[in-house]
């Protein structure tokens, strides 16, 4: 009787074990999955570990959004950093594959973490100098929710922070930014659940020439999920309110030239020499930008004036998109820079040496893990705003770790750039320091302070395309 039961058990278990071994063998040998050893190649959409929901844009983090394929890549472009062929456990040679940047203030030259000192943590941070307090910065970030926390409410945290050792720490538990929720109702099909969203997503707190703004995602009256802008001073205790612009005193939805995407993300404003504001919508597969009015309406897409020359620069310096697990898209806000030193007596800003710059990112999503590679882009500050230069290699923030056991690296998602010194709002010089803020694995926040000269040292000129 016992022997018969054992035989029955074996007849049941053995086929299951064979089936499992077959599945595992297929998984390991699959051509698509064998690309895991190329974890640092061009990027596809922006999100974190759960590709489905996050690519739709509502689970965690800055980069949750709908997957977008940009089709067949143009020939040329930057080579994609990857592990040596045939040895997927070998580390990248960062000195050759990337442009590594180092902190100007931390003792080990690594990035610093941001401590929110309360029961809530923040990710995807923004850092700007406090307008009146010395050695103090305003930090705003998306509140991190627990993995088992199910809610449609989204929140931006804000605090005043100071450096304590190698940490930027809030002086007290952060407050909630009083951003007014918006109504939409235009999300359909697989995106219908976006209609239940309450609160802002993935905010950017940015300095303009004379006014700080917050740009955030919320339910749209034009598409499923749109982008809004508001004077940041209206949401916090900000002295000196009488100075600066009087536009966007309430949350105002920004529009764009047609066509709309169902989910709009990561738009950034920039300003020409006369103080006129424009909105930059896309960096890939081609740029899109337009002048914005006080009610959020916009003019024509002006990128048509530079499209031909921009396409040559994109083809030369942007990484090619190899498949649907990769994409390229905007990431940070913009700043203006004059390409000489503020301390140099002969340094005078003019149209030949002054540009707008931003950071865009190339994402891969191999091995169910997002990896983001940041690049700098400069473009002219006066119309028609043509591209001027692009990073030859992606930036590597010192302190970011490779994870050889998983053939990947830390997920750093850049969200913001800002001049570090108080009084420097939008326009800086090569010897000025700036913050680069980023989220880490959709769980926490970090940033690095670096001189603009170091950041700009790895650029390739579009004229060489």
C-alpha cells in the first residue's frame, strides 16, 4: 500500500518538475531576456519596478507612465554602455562608459541623502534656496506610500532643510503642499482608473527669472492627465511676495499644440532674454515647444523651425532605441547658463555664450528593473531655440552602485536642477554650483551638488553633427 502511494505521488510530482525545469530553461535562454546583461542601454518610458501600473503613471515615483514606443531608431547616436560581451557579471568601466560627477561638499564626494525626519518619506525631490534664511533650502518631494497602502490620494511634501554632515535634513516634519485637486473624467479604457486620482503627481519646483513655480500632473480637462502650473509662493510661507510675476496665482492647466498624449508628464518652462515664458513638451523622438499665455493657452509648435538641424544632433548624440523596453524623454526643469566664469572680469553674457539647459533621460527596463541614464541638453535662449549641445556620455552620479548579482544598477531618477547659492534664480555661470535632485528606487531622495563647469565638460556640439 505504501509503495503504491509513493508511485502515485511520483507520477504526479515528476511531470510538474519537468514542466518547471522547461519553463526556467526557456526563460534563461530567451533572446529578449538575454539582453539583461545590457542593463544600461537606451530608455523607454519612465517608471519603476512594476511596469504595468507604473508605466500607466499612478503607482510609485516620478516615472510611472504609459509605455511609448518611438519606432525604429535613426542610425548613429551614442553607443549604449553595457557589460562586456559574454561576461554579464563584469562591472561597467564607469570612466569610459559615463561621465562621472562628484559632490563639491560631501567628505567622500558622493551624493547626499535627504532626510524628511517624520513618519513620511519623500522621493523625486526638488531643492531651491530659501529666500531669506541663510544656509537653508526648501525641499519639495512626492510622499512615498507603503507597498500595501492602497489609495487614490497623492501628496507633495515640503520643508525647510539644512545640511548636517553629509545629509540634507528637514528642520521639522514636512508639511503637505495645499495643491488643489482637479477634475477630469476624460480617462477611458485601460486608463479609466486615472479618473479617481486626487492630488498632484511628480511636481517640479523651479525658479524662473524672478518667480518660483510648481509644475505638477493632475486630472485634465483636455486629455486624461495633464500638467498644471502655479506660483509656488502662494502655497508656502514666502516673504517678499510683492516682487516677481503675478501670473498663475492659482493652479492653471497648461495646454499644448496638438496632438495630446493621454498622459502628459515632465513639461518644463523656459524663458527667452525678454522674460517671455515658453513650455517645452517633448525631447524625443523630436522636440516640441510653444509660447504660453497667462491663461495656460499656447501658440504654435515652434520646433518646426529647428526640426531639421535638431534631427541631425539627435541622430548623432542620442542613444538609439532598440526595443519596447527602452525610451527617451524629458526629466528635469531648465536653467540658463553663461559659458564663462562669473568671477572672470571679461565674462559678459551674450547670445553667443548663453544657453538654456535641461536634463533628459534614457531608460531601460530589463530584468523588471528600471535604469535611468541622464544626459545634458543645451539649446539657444533666443528664438528659434535650436539645440546647441548634448552630453557625449550619460552622467554617473558618484555613489550610485552597480548591482552585479542582478545585472543592473541603482535606479536614480533625476527630477530637478537648481542653482545652489541664494539669489541665483534662473541664470548662472560655469563657476556656480547647482543641485541635481533625484529619486532612488522609488523609495527615497538624494541629490548632488556640482559645479556647472564640471557638468558641462562632457558636451558634444550640435554643429559637429
